[in-house]
C-alpha cells in the first residue's frame, strides 16, 4: 500500500524541482556560447563510439589512450581536409554572392533566344512569364543574394581565427575526449535521472541515438556522394562554383528527396533560359536519374529506417533546426522531433484510459 504524500514532502519536492530548474537555466545561460561545441562533441562521440570500443579492447582497457588515438586520427583524416575545403567553399561563396545581383542586371538586358527557338513545351510558359520577367529576375536576385549571404556568414565563422572560435574548438576537443572515455556512463546517468520507467527511458534515449545515427549517415555518406555528383555535373556543364554548389548539396541532402533538386533544378533552368539546351537536358537527366538514384535506392540501404519519421516532419524539423540553432540544426532538428514523437507515444500509453478512442 502506497504511503500518502504529506504537504511537507510536496513542498520539499516542489522547492527542489524549482531550485533545480533555476540552476539549470542559469548554467545553460552561462555556457550558451559553447553549446554548439558541446553538441558537436556529443554527436561526434556517438559517431566514433564503435571505433572507441574497438580501440579500448585493442589497448587492453585503456580508454584514455584509445580516445587520444581517435582524436589524432580525426584531426588528420577529417579536420585538416575539412579546413582546406572550407576555405575553398568560403572563397567561392563570397565570389558567387558578389556576382549574383550584377549578373541579374546584365541578364535582364541581354538578348535571350527567341521564343520560337525554345522547345515547344517551353514556349507557352515563356510567353506567359514575359511581362513579369524583370520583376521575377529582381526577386530571384534578392532571394539568391540573401541565401548566399547566409551561407557566407555561416561558412566564414569557421574560417575566422578569432579567440572565440579557437576557444570553442578547444572546448569541443576536450569535451569529445571526455565523451569518448565516459560516454556510456554519461548516457546511463542521463537515463537514471528521467522520471520514467526503465523501458520508457531506454526508448527515449535509444530513439534519440537512432535518429542521430540516421542523420549522420544521411549527411556524411549520402550527402558526400550527392555533393560530389552534383559538383561534377556543374563542372562538366561549365557552371562556376562547382565546389560551393556541391558542398551546398552536401548540407541540404539531409532533406530526403528535396535537398539536391533545390540546387540542380534552378541550374538546369538557368542553362535552358540562356540557350544551353544540351547542357540543361544533360544536367536534368543526371540529377533526376543518377543523383536521384542515391536518394531513392542508396539512402534507404545506408540510412535504413532509423529515423522512422515522415519525410514532411524531417523537412520541417531540419529547416526549423537550421533557423533556430544554425548548421547544427541539421542534426538537432530531427532529434528533437523524434524525442517529441517518442514522448507522445509514452503519453498515449500513460493516459490510454482517459483519452478518447
């Protein structure tokens, strides 16, 4: 028989909970500038966890030595090449962004192929859009310039050797070492503090980890392959900034089915409008068949069904995550959505007798 909770116990629990929330809010506000670095360290530690376990076994239980070895390998294999690529992408982003508005102004006054020279399917649309041509080009310039400016702002923060960036890099490296060594204990401690049953605790944490794995697989493997294919096609088609556009596809590929087309469809339209019909058709076929093949066939094989979220939820979560958290929102957005979906399932079970059927 359960003991009734006295008013004194209720007051004590309420005070402890309120004090805990205040202390947590103060602590999070204090480390707000380093939250992204800590989250990146946690995500990277989850990605490297299998390798950490294997190296710890190889080093006869010395997890610290295994973590240091992994950090050095990550520095040589990931950080240094990524730093070089980031420099190239930043340079191309600045160049492309600076050229967008002058290019549109020049494009608006140049002689385009006559409507009669366009394919039959395009002539009707061209005639309908002709009165709005200048307005559409101006709006396109504004949107593209804003998008380019946002990309430059996000990329350039990585290339600026400021004290804040170096401090965040140090925090991330130190936290990554700590998470690699004590990650399993930290996850167990997190589970123990959740006021849920053991099964529900495992469900919430495991779902978050599963979506993290799915997001990382989608970005690192599928994104890298799609980015390479789109960048290669841009270079063959004679479009400038192939590395920049390929990197943009790498980032956007986290959005299933929509990431790559956001980049290559406007490029194909641009080629068609400027009279390069062969390049436009080739780019469209390459994007729909080859790049699309990665999304439709390879993504399910590589990512699997870890996410278990509808594509529309993934889309909204990624876009909302990017707007709220920046680039780390590519991963955080789907994780938050998955945890919310899991908690809703727990809520439905807990209140099954009180909810309408």
